[in-house]
């Protein structure tokens, strides 16, 4: 039977069948961590579903796996009253408090009872409402009485079911849980933010909260959040124990985790707490304690609740690992973008298995709030934080007469007077072209893999070449020659006694020069990103290059013209203007031009009626030619390149070993995947190829275009 038969009845049934089968596979993968089908089988079925949904849009189901990300960005979030208040739990930090809690329960009832112990996930509380088994609303806790409707963002979380499965599902139910950001995602997000000159998130909880409140669901989807559900509320459900509710919720498709346990008495509770106090650092996400609930639900009304919290549950908070040490001083470090960060220098102390000597103090506001004095004894902890932080001062050990620390007024590296921009918490060194850390930071950024990719020069060589006066600006890379480099310390290693004598020899020098020469072939958008303009990341650089075509046009652009560029707002536009207004930067651009770097796109090719005119492409994988060459072929024939896959993407050029995330997203969004052989067939044929947005009738379906070897 033709999979794309125009018969509506068959198409409707097949769409329903595929939706159910793929949702079951997603549940097994994201919730049960037990994949039931291969990636290839999943991808092929998803491609078939996406193709059918495009052909028969009236039959698309709201809970289809292709519909997790959709809709335009919102201007703000609607405030919604909770149907039942989201009470907070009482907190305790000692086992004595738990014993008192248990004694109070025994005084209030003579019936036998057990406890359920659960991990206390350190994230963002959420309430999910389902009607007839389908997700209809998601609301943050807010103040407990009302919260924000974040349904569109919650739908992007793969572990949250859009439609429940199983039997006995109440017609209306509420389930509550915690949205978290896994450590791996958090580290990657912060690395990207730091590279783009944005402040990193302090911890995964803050990152999850910020991600859930993004106005564009597509951005939330990129944050790869997760969610554990732990509290079921439904009038039609009469389960007699809390643990039975958790088991039933798991049957219906919710991710409840495997971290809870029924405990016969308070001694077993204590053992559970001791176990997880040690194991918590091995988890791929943060927890900050254990939640203890009376298991027998019919006792909950008997035990009652206070205005703020129930009497049948309590949270035991783990003590963050904390040590005391002496503050030996406060220094200030300068980053690539000129941001100045206060750093506490500590007498070395062991914390969570590592020796801690420094702790970031983040910004001037935090430094002023802490009110440090010379010689203070400070409290340092890690807890759920990724880096050590100072959480307090032991005032009982403060020596009289200690002078307070104040934020630096001048740059610790170059002496320039620091500036603080309105609305920002940080101070910046404005001397960007003469401040050593900023200069070396820009040099390192310029040669980085995602920029000019001169991998034959590392950070250590940059330090040496800078100190020798051979590198002061990024244009100096292209003045380097064999005579200047040979014999310079900083290359191949030889050891004399206890001192390392390092110098550049023939092979190292030739490799460096070869890498520099190869970088001249990098396209305009890459060069633009490599310049290191503040707030201009890879995506923005590509948008600017595409919009203006060449560096001269960009340098002459007005703020109004810059704002007409995709992904460019007020802050980025002003940053671009400020950068090109400086004569020093204009001189660097002139030198880079003279060196032969690419400062224009292949716009002349776009003037031809290219076969890809009006289409947007993403490229992933390994091809018979370099990836840059494949991109150039697309742009030479009128197409546009985007770094990621979105609803605006028409085609994904799919090579061998393509990125699994791009593949899954393309299939979920119905973006057509094109194999290299098909791509060159189109080029040879020379016939115009319409994009998915144009609804071209003669373009291949996602199922046809999906690469067979993935």
C-alpha cells in the first residue's frame, strides 16, 4: 500500500497509529530509560508521520510528537489561579526535628502508618492539568495561590507526556512536580554563554527557572529540560496510599523516577536520608534533601494542614558541605569582554574532595552586600553549586579594625578607570585595545575552533608570542613568518635540570604558518564572529553577513539598518556600532583585508536565479567534500544557511554521522532531509527546488528524503 495514499480515512487512521506508537517509544526512551526501538526505526516512522501530517493537516493530533514545539513567542505570561493552593513544605535540618515530627504524627492518630521518602529535586515547581488524558495547562507555583501559565514551554520537555496512556485515567487530574536542568546541559549552556560574553547561570536551578520563563518556546526546547512528577491530585482517583498514586502515575506515562521508597518507620527514614546524603553527588542532577510523607492518604485530612504547609509531610534539607577558612585577599580578574569580576583568595581548604583556593564573588553588588573585612574568616560551601561560593562571614572571629574591601576603581591589569553601564551589575574596563587579558582573550577567541580554527596555536603559545611582542592584535597573526617564530620559547619541549626550556622548531613553525594560511579560506560570517564583537555570536554573525553582504556595507550601517537584521536587537546593534566606530578596529579590518581574509559573501551568485532561491538549509554530518564547501554550494545557488534546525528551515542536508539532535528535531518539525546524492542530483538537474514553507508539490517528502544509512 502506498504510504502517502490520498485516501483520507486511511491517512487519518495511520496518523493516529503512528502518533500512538511514537509517543510510546518516546515514553520508553525519556521516562523509562529503556529504548524499545532503534533510532533508525523511530526516525523513519517519525518521517512518515511528518509527511502524512503535511499532506493531511486536518488530522494532526495535538499530542503528536511533531507538535511539541509550536506557536509564536509570547509577549508575557498569563497569571492563573491554582485550583488547589500549592502549599510549601515545612523544612527541617536535623534528625531530632524528624523524631519530633514522627512523635507528633503518633500523637494525632492511633492507626498504623508508613512513610514514603522521595528525593527533593532542586528545580522549579510545576502544576500540570490534564483533561481526558491530554495536557491542557501548565502553571508555575508562583506564590502558591497563583502562578504563570507556561504551557507552551512545558510542552517542549520530552519527559512530560502530552497524552496519557493506560486505563483508569480520570477525566480531569492535576499532577505536580519539579522541572530540572541536568548537569550536562547546564555545563554546556554556561560554556556557550561565557563564549558569547553573557554572564553564566549560578546553578542549574536558576538556569531551569530562566529557561522556563523564556518567551519563545523554541529557545526553551533548546535548553533540554527534564521533569520529575511526584504528587497526584484527582477527584475520580481513589488510591488509598501515596506510593500507589506514584505507581499509577508511572503507568499513565509520568516520569516519577526510581528514587522513592516506602519506609516502615522513622529508623528506615533515617537510613534513606543517610544513603542519599552520600549518593547525591553521583546524580546527574541536583537535589537538596529528602521529602517525607505519610503514605496512608486517608490520614491526611485527620492530620490536617497549617496555612502554609501540610502536617503529614516535611522536607529534610541536606546541609551543604561547608568549611571555614581565612580570606587572604580579594582580587579582580578581567575577562575577554572587559568584564571585571571580584575573586576571593582563600587559605587552601578541602571541600567536597577538592582543594579550594578561590571563590568568585560575581559582581560589585554582591561584594558590597557581603561587607568583607581584611582578615575575615569566611564560610565556603558547594552544595548544589557548580563552583565554590562564600555564603557568610564568621563574625565571632572578626578581628577589630579590619579595613573593608571595596570594588576596584581602576583595572588591575592596565590601570584604566572602570565603567559601569546603566542597568548592568558589572564593571568593565574600557581599554579593550591595550588591556592584556582582553587582548589575549580576543587572540584566543580568534583562533578557537568555532572561529578561525587555527589549532596549531594554543593558549600557551599565545602567551609567549604576546610577551615577545609578536602578537598584539588579531591582524598580527598574518604578519608572522618563519624567521620571527623559529626558536621562540613556547613550542616543543625539552627538559634541562628542573627547568623546562621550550622553543619553537621547524615542524611547529611550519604547522603554525600552515594553519594561519588555511584560515584565510574561512567564510565572511566566520571571520565576523572571530572578530570578537561583544554580544555577536555565531548565529548573529551569520545573520549580519547575510543581511549586509560585505564588511564595508556593515561598517557603514546605521543603527536603524542594523535593527532590521534578524536576531539583532538594541544591545547588539549598539555594540556593533561602537566596535566599528573605533579607528583601531578600522585599521585591523584593513590589515585583515590586505592579508586575504574573506570579507564578503557570495552575493553575486545569489543574483542568479539559483535553484535554492528562497530556501533555508541546515547542514550536518560528513560529506565527500568539506562541510564549508557544501554550504558554499547552497549559498551559491541562492539558499541560506542556518546553524540550527527550526520551523523556518526548509531542508537539512544530511551527511554520514550527522548530529542526532538535529536529525530528531528535523523529523519532529517535518523538515525535509536530503542525502548528498540527492543534493547533487538537484544541482545537476538545475530545476528550482521550493522550500517546505512554499509547499512545493514536486519536492520529496521527509520519508523519501531521510538518509538511509542513519
